[in-house]
């Protein structure tokens, strides 16, 4: 299995770039950054040792900004394609669409080969899994991508049932999935362990649950009322153990033992520095980890699944 080359290393903290391309996050207080602000953010991350960056074709101008930033550098870039349509589609046509999407990303990123291309919408595997995999193999053989992967969308039993056998396929060298203090499903269902046993690169996103975990309970609107109780419990635990909540969120995921890199976005230079500080912070006391696993074992899907959130 191919691993990152010496020129393109994966850092323990991968910078998520969705904030650079579209308004994003329930706790976003800065709005969308200007292009120059975005470039400064990327340059700071690079200067501080962040060498891997997560983006997607659906993140607005993020790929183009990464392309401008990457000139003269060799970052490890993860991008994603969202391909396929409902119902049946000719496999040759699907492969053509995938190739076009990959080439569009290559042009924006300014690279000759994408270090890691991930499938962004797992639902397409139900109808078109074989065609998708044929397309990815073709892209890799042609040298347009170095590695292929899957981005898990929802963490549900239904999704893992649909894509489980695909995740273990040697074609997919990397998997991205959401996990945080309130959503431990990859730990509980055994998939985190299975992926590492198969030698996959594992990237975890949604460490702060799009910022929800860092909010105060009284900041939540009526549409997020279900999140108030677990958020209050998290604050109580942070006080009980005298362990800051942001550090608790990062340490919990970082120290799972099967995670290669945490994908965390940033809206300000200060947030990048703070996230790096958290990555270097202490581990959780074992008693605190156990309380987290026990107290937040069955959180309502409406709280831990952002696509179910109603507008605030």
C-alpha cells in the first residue's frame, strides 16, 4: 500500500478549508474570509508545521485558494468529488464525469496528481459502487490521483452497512469520518479498529461538531434545544475534572490510538495557533474518558448529525 512520500507528509493536525470557501459552522462568528485572509491563514498553518489540508470541490473557492498557496510547496492535499445521480447511469458516462471532476480539481489546485481523492457522497455506492471504483482505479492508473479514499457522511448503522465492504477494499487507502465527544460511533461499532487493522489512513473531522461543542448552552436557539442537556453535561465534566472543554475535545479524539490526523478548520490565525496548542496538550485522565464514553453513549441523531440541524 502506498504511503505519503517524503515530500508530502501528513501532519497530526490537518487544516480543514471549508471556511475558506463558503460560510460554515454553527459557531462561526467571523463570517466568510476574504481571499487574502484565507491565504494568510494557509501560510501561517504551513509555517507552523501543518502540511496536510482538507478541501472539496463543493467548498466554493477553497480549491483555488489552495492552488495559489501551494505554488513552490508540496502539501498533502485531500480533496473530494461528489459524483453520480439517482437511478441508473451508464458506467462509461459516470467514469467520464469523475475524470472531468478530477481534472477540474487538478487545475484549481495547480498539481499534476491529487495526493488523495475521496468520494464525498457515500450514497452513490449503493447503485454505482462498481463503476465508481472502476473510475477511481482508472484515475490512479492514469496518474491523476495518487490515492483514493472514502469520506463517511453520517456514521449511521445504515451507512456502514452500505459501504462496509467497500471501506475494506484495498483501493481505498484512506477513510475520513466524523467523531467527537458526543459521537463515538466509530469506536463503538468497531470500525475505527477495523480500518487501522487494514492499514488505512484515518482522518477524523467534526472534532468540535462544527463548533457546537464550544458553545455555551444558553447560546443555543430553540431549534437546537436537544443539544442543551448534553452540552451542559460536557461543561459539568470539564469543571469536575478541571480539564478545559476544548482540550477535552481534542485529546479525546487524538488519543484513540487509531487516528492519523485530526481535521480542524479555522477562521482566524489565533484559532490555528490555539488548535496547535491543543494538539500538544495533555491526555485525558482515564476516569474522564470513561465518563465521556458512558454518559454520551446514546445522543440523539438530531444533535450529532449536522445535516439534520434546522436553521437557527
